[in-house]
C-alpha cells in the first residue's frame, strides 16, 4: 500500500508572534519544519513526502532542507500553497495525482512531536475507514456560549475529542471532496476531517497522542524548548563586528538598511553602497570566522555591480543556518552628519528583520554624528559599524 505524507507549511503563523513563519523558527537549534520532516521521512510506511509552502518562503524552506542529514529522495519538489489552508491542501493533492497513492496523510508543519506509533495508527485507520482523524479526550468542561457570553449548553465531554494531525484519507476520496468544495466556492475549511464530513464521508476518530502538540502561541515554543532541553547539542555564542564606509559622490539618494533614502548626494560604490547592510554582513561573517564581504562578493566581479545589498546579508544569514546555527541579535550604528536616521529607522529595522528572518526586537539600529570631526564630520562620506551575536553548535574536540 502506497502512502504519501502531505505537510501543510504555507501559513503565516501570526498567533505565534512577530518574526519569520513559525514552521521555520528554531527550537533547540533546529527548524520546526525540519523536525516534522525528519519524523515522517524516517517512518518506513511512508513512501513519499510533499511540502506545501508559501511562495515567499522558498529561502526558508531551502535552509530547512539543508539542515537534514542528507537530501532525502523521498521528498518531492515543494509546491506553493494558496490563500487558505484548504486551498493549500488541494494544491498538494493535485500535485500527487500522478503518484496516485492509496493513502494520504495530511500533517501540520508545526507538529514536531508526532510519534511513530501515531503514524502507524493513522495509516491503519486510513486503510480501514478511508477518512480518519486522531483525537484525544477533552479533560476540561466545555461551554457553548452566546453573543453575550452567556452559557447556552454544556456538552458531555466524554463524547468530545480534540482533533490532531496526521489525518488519514483514501487519496481518491479526499481529492474528490476537495474538488467538490472548490466547485461549490467553499475554501474556508480549516480541517480536512470537517471538509470530508461536508462531502458526506463518514469520518472516524482514532487514538491520538497528548504529546503531539501543535505550536501555535509563543508559550508553545517555550514549552517545546523546555521539552527538548538537554536532549540536543549544546551551543557556543559568538560575537562578530563589522565596519563599512563609502565616500559621497554624485546622486540624489543613498541606500541604508535596505531602504532608499533621499539625499543631496549619492555614494561611490561597486554595489548599491548600503553601509548598514555591508557592516552587518561583515559582522555575521566575522562571527563565523569566514572571511569578509569582499571574500564572498569581490568588487572585481562584474556580477555585483550595482547589486542590492540585501543579497549579501541574506547570504551571511544563510551561512549561519546552514551550519545549524542561530542568529540572535543584530546591532548597527550609523555614523554621519546627514541624512538623518530618525524618519527611516523603523522601516530600516523592519527591512533588516525581513532580510535576516528575525523578529523586530532582534534588530537594533542607532545613529551618531562625529561632532563634525573627520571625513564624516566634513560630510565627505558615510560609515556604519555593526555587531552580530550568533550561536553555533559546539563541536567536540
């Protein structure tokens, strides 16, 4: 019996707080999606695995794949999701049509603690019933309330179950149900079991796992970190610094922190001359002990002429993650008389956080003049100094 796993990883995870999508955030140094993938890829009953991602997340996804021990042949090329979870699942099912598996398991990307026994039960339930979802008993009393928060009823909790993933279905039945819902212009089902019910399929509940938590809120990530603490490798913290300077030249703007800032001068540079992003790139490379920006992007190479400096910073961050590391904090000080940083500071912080895949509170940006001393004081150029704090897996001797 062929079994395909479909991992839904196209969501934004807004309830998990600011920062990169939750499925790409690290817990104990490893992205959540990498943990979920490892579980499914290591299960002997699953022949193929497909991940549905957001179109904007390809770099995060590729970084995640690189953290796996080796490029697994069982992973199919990822595909893009849609505007809702339901659309994303349907896109994944359509991508599996040529494989035509007998059973498909639909798994949340943010469930990194799914056990192999649960997967066994899911496959068996899918084979037996054609539509089945894992569920755990509800321990709290549940109240149904009205518009004014008044209690309308109290269901018998012995008949209630909290539903999880992986949910198991006959591939052909689930695909037909999704196509029917799309034809009816329905695209807001947040659970494939509910969609199957709407399509008239009898859906069964099999035994879930209380440990199979879904990471939804910031507290869930703290709980997951505590759970894994002591089970993973230890990390060493490294600090790197960077400095960059460019002379002013002809022009009507400068690039700073990934933002185009109007100014009465431009800068003389091979790339776009963004001193903030250049200094941050060097700071990260310094923490890695991996050369400097000129090593990785030599000015003698014409391909970097007028290049956008966000590529340099993204590359440095990718190097950290490719080594299983974590970028903890980025701090920059801009040195110039003009332009003034204040009106653009928050936009720059947001752009740096976006490029580096960090939360806003992990990016600091400051500015100072040099009291009209030196080349910056004479308004001959602009400079920036930066510091980057990262964590790398501690290597044994």
